[in-house]
C-alpha cells in the first residue's frame, strides 16, 4: 500500500487519519504541502471541512446547533470524515463497501 503524508488543523486528528488509512499508509506531518490536507474552520455556527488530494478538492459544511456542544462535536467529526472519504474516493476511484465507517468492528448495516 502506498504511503502518503497527511496534514490537518482539525482538532480530532485520529478521525481523519482513520479514514485515510482505508486507502493508504499514512504518516502525519506539520507541512501544509502534504499529499492529503484537511482544513477545518468554524465560522459562527457553520463548520466547513475542505479536503484536498491529488488535485481534487471536496468541501463539506454543516450548521452546528448552538445549544448542544456534544452534538456539535459529533457533526464536526462526521463532516470531516465525509469530506476526507469522498475526496479520496474521487481521487483514487476506490470505495469501501461500508463507506466511511471506521472502528473496531464496522458491521453490515
């Protein structure tokens, strides 16, 4: 499996790394010119995740609830993972039968 470098400013780095590991061996870096980059930003209550790999860019955004911090964190993680998965899917032409689900035991839905 090919090795790539990953840069992200996302607070929950392992969430993004787990999705990237579905496609490649991943080494993290602080260099913003990495092979795979995910830049996350929150503007007011709008979360934006922009993922770039091999000239392909996918941007996903979601409005966060103002009154539920835990739900806001879940949505941020979900949309960062979706942006990463879709970017790598488009760039490589590969897709996983279970989508962007990661973890110990992704089971059949």
